[in-house]
């Protein structure tokens, strides 16, 4: 039994060795793709980090922990703001976690073939209005194939019951538009060979947050000023 196991291990090791040598000889395109993709992801993440930290720091300074914030991305903003937060994805909020577990499957249409989260958004919006956070941050990214998804502005902000209770404050991006100076430049002299370009080309309008405040909340109103490269320059209290 031990001899057979040893032979199996040797065969697996030999296979992996040959596989790696094949990639080194013939997989330059795959290696290049992986390298350029990761380099550009790094650049995009640097842009997102700057804006998320800038807003989180402002929330910590100006709003302290007096108000409840609801957003789809519980990570950096919640960390730097140190403010109570509801997570629309359900990672840290039981109510939204249970909602996604029970109703999170998309609506499917066969003719034409498409999907949406319209049914889920009805329940997500109802729960959001029930919990009454002072500030709401919704994704404005237009997903291909569906206008609605968990945390999207579409399906919440465009409904009358939300508009009656919340007022729009402003928007900032965590992924820049393709026309922005912050959009990552290709890591090859020839754009057509930069395979990672196709990965991001569909995010032409950027990806960010639309921010709303509850109309009856005493929380501060504000607006954004941006640098030419779309990084947050200043947040001005109104």
C-alpha cells in the first residue's frame, strides 16, 4: 500500500513538473496576461483605497459614531470611519444575510435569455427602509446582463418610497471611468497585446457609490470636490 502511494505521489510530481515546464516554454502569453492583470488590479485597488480611506476618515471626523451607515462594501470605509454600519451583502449584518440566503437567487428569463434581481431588490429595499439608517451608500455600477444586484442603486433609489425618505448627497468612484487619468495604462507598448484591457473594458462608466441621507436626520449634508484624476480632494459640509 505504501509503495503504491509513493508511486502515485511520484507520478503527480512528475506531471506537475512537466506542466510547469510547458508553461515556461509555451505559456508566455498566459504568464504575461496574469502579470498585466495583477499590475492593473493593483493600480485600480490603489485608486479605490485612496477614495475609500478619504471618505472613511471624513466620516470618523465629522459624523463620529452618532449615525448608522448602510453600504454594500463593509470593508475599508467601515474600518476607517469606525461608525456603526449595516452591510447590504450580509457579511456583518444578520438581517441582510438571512435575506440573501432566503431570496438571493436571481430571476431568470429564458426568452430572451436574461437574469435580474428584481424580486430580491423589493425585499432588500423594504428591509432597508425598515432599519432606517441615516446614511445609505448604493453601488452605481451598471452590471452587464442585469441592472439590479445586491447593493445596487437601481431597484432602491429609483422607487418612490425611498425618494420620500432619502435625499441624494453625492457620488464618488472606487473604480475610475475609462476616460479618467486614473484609469490604469496598458503594461505593453501595444494595446492590442495587453490582454487585461478586455477584462476591464466593460466598466466604462466607472464603479462607485451614490450616497443618500435620510431627510429627517440631523446628520450633516456635504458635497465632494475632486482632483482632475477623480480622487477625492475635499468633502465640504453644507
